[in-house]
């Protein structure tokens, strides 16, 4: 049972980083889609993402990253937002725009 991977490039409901950061409860977990750029690397799988207005830490495994990116590469991130002391998004899928 192989599943097809769908690459949809049409409109998607996205969230702003500022909206996410309004709820930093450590019990907060929600699926999100955000657009922006990865502006710097913190550790092997930890990066800082910006939507142009605010920044948030993301966790991005190299298995999700088939194409090299730089700070000017616009991306759409699908993942799970987790609140807490250091709010972050665990990336499930990344799409180059």
C-alpha cells in the first residue's frame, strides 16, 4: 500500500507567527501552516523561522530537506506548534514556494 505524495500549490489557510506566540502554554499543541523564510541555524535540527513580522524556533530533520535553502528561500511549513518555555514548530513537511 504505497501512498501518493500530493504537492498542492494553491491557497492554504496559514497562521502568523505572532498569532502562535499569543498562546505559549506548555500544554498547547496544534497543527499549523506558516509561510516565510528560515533565517538561521541554531543546532543540527533547530532553526529560526521568520514570517517577516515575528520569529519562532523550528525543529527540522534533514530527512524533510531535500533541497538546500538560504535565508532568501521562501517556504511553507506544515507542522505542529508546541508552546512552553521555548515555543517551537516541529516540521512535518516543508514546501519551497
